[in-house]
């Protein structure tokens, strides 16, 4: 790529266009949901079944890869001041497109995801990757980044969905499990509880201190969010 | 009138956006540390939810539907909300500096709050009328604020608790949210009980 951006840190080592770190970092080390704590809404809302988790994860991955491609190609065209609305419109376009595909070919999944499919538009993982990665990197790394982050997200949703489905409905991917279901786990309260426990478990296994704050570094709104949390004094 | 009241109440406590629909979790977890910021965020959300419903509903019914462009609702709504938040910001800054001072910092956050996009899309998907939509948006906003305020109270208690090291921070916050959500489950069936649907 002739248009190398002079940006610090992570992309310095990228001499060849394919750098597998871009892909693998999203899987576990920088997992967007469990480590980055982004995209909480879909993680909690549609994980009542493992299947829905995979469906949502793959739909998000598709949108993420497509939007990363377009944004990395357009990064020199989009004016900095209006970049967020531009990103959102690009993402919304792909979400609508994904909606058509699901409605046509996977109507059951489309019904199960419902409104949350459209809300992929405001999923902060996608906007965050656009802001942090795709708008600063060339095409190939952006695709790898999108794939890695998307698969990491799908994996997290699958784990979360499996736990909630097994405990809450006594089934898993269509299999019946001989146990008394604890319905609370597929209700909203169970969602918060399971996610809290999974994040605690990840912290324990990773052996690091649990994050005090949400992983807002990837979110374009991080700055104003922190300002709000500190008491909302406006400059 | 009875029907509108039912929509309002059910949006506030039964179909609470945060605790039963999981929309707007980011601000719910991020901005609920202090009581004052919870109030500011809540009022800003109510304001933007109602205002954007006032704009998106006529836009959908008057422009998208006659042109058979209903599938563009998602794309156009998010753009309208983004634009609208900017306009509100400019308008408040010029005309009501006191209100701007109180809400200004929360406004940019609301563009990417999925509860706002969610409420405008839900109004269309559920075939509500214009007036019903406004009440639904108002209820949704109030419900968001109530959840945020309650949770800020819970969190201020949580701060002083002795929690196991692994659960400190986000995990314990999520588990506290789960318990608040259980308390809201107690309201289910309330609307049917009062209004006999």
C-alpha cells in the first residue's frame, strides 16, 4: 500500500499486508464483548438461545466486515468533522441489506432477532472498530480486524446463549437436557447475572484486575461519556 | 385516554427499555454512578425520545410510506436522530443557556443510544398511532430515567461494599442490575389487572 498512514503502535509491524495479529487479537485477547465490554445490548437481549447467539453474531460479523471495507476505502474522502454520521449511514445501509437477506433466506432467525437486528446499526463494536481501526488502516488489515472481532463477538454470544439456554430452558441447540429448567435464566434478570459471572470468570482466568470502567476506549463517545459520569459539568 | 395511560404505564414499568428490553445498557452502566448525572442523562433521553418521535413518525408516514420506501426507515431514522441532536444542541446553546449547561454534555451521547432508535422503530413496527407513539416515547424515556435513578442508588451502596476481588467493578454492577431487574418483574400483569385487557 502506498498510502501508509503514519500512526503509532499496533500497525507499525505490518510490513506485509497480511498481519495475522489483526485477526487473532479480536478472538480472545481483545474480545470485544468479554474484555472490551462493548455491544452489551445484543449480548444481553438475544442470548436466550445458543442458536440466536450464533445468528446475531454472524449477522454482526457480516456488517462489521462490510463496513470496515467501505470505511477503510473511503477514509481519505470522509471529512473528519462529519465522520460519525457518515459511518452510521454506511453501517445502517449494510444492516438493512443484511435484514433483507435474513428475511428472505432465514425467516425464523429474522423473527427471533426482531428489532435487535436493526439495532446492529448502533452497536458500538461496529462504530468503535470504524473509528479506531478501519478509518486509520488499509483494506486488508481492516478486513482481518473485522473478521476477528466479529468471530470473537459470535463466540461470546454463543457461550452466553449456551449457558442461558441449558440452565433456563433445559435444551441446547435443539437437544433436550434432562433437568428442571430455571426459567429465571432466560428472563432479563438472568441475562445480567450470567454476563456478570462470565466477565468475572474471564478476569479470574486471565489473572488480571477486573476493569473498573466499561471498555469505552473504542467508543467514539468515550470522551463525553466520561464527562457525564463525572457529574456532567459542561465546559 | 385509558388506552394512552396503559401505554405510558407499561412503557415505564413493564416493558422498561433498560431492564426488560436491554436497550441503552451503555449509558445505564456508564452514567449511573452519580445521582445528578443520572438525572441529567434521563431528562436528556426523555427530551430526545419525544422530539425524535415527533419528527420520525410523520416522516415515515408522510414520505417513506407513500414512496414505498419503508425499508429505509432504519437508515433515515438514525440520520434524523443524529441531525436532530445537533440541532437541539445549537438551539439550546443560543436560546436556553441554563438548560444547555445542564444537558449539553449528555446530548452527543444520545445519538448512539439504541433506546432512542429503538423507540422510533418500535412505534412504526407496532402500528401505533401518532398520539400513542408520543406516549410510548414519553413512557420509554421516563422508564429509562427511573431505572437509571434507582440503579444509581444501588450503586452508591455497592461502592462501599466488600466485594471479592474478581467481582469488583463491572461484574458486580451487572449482578446488581440483575437484582434490580428482578424487582421490575414483579410488575408484570399490572396493566391487565388495572385496565383489564
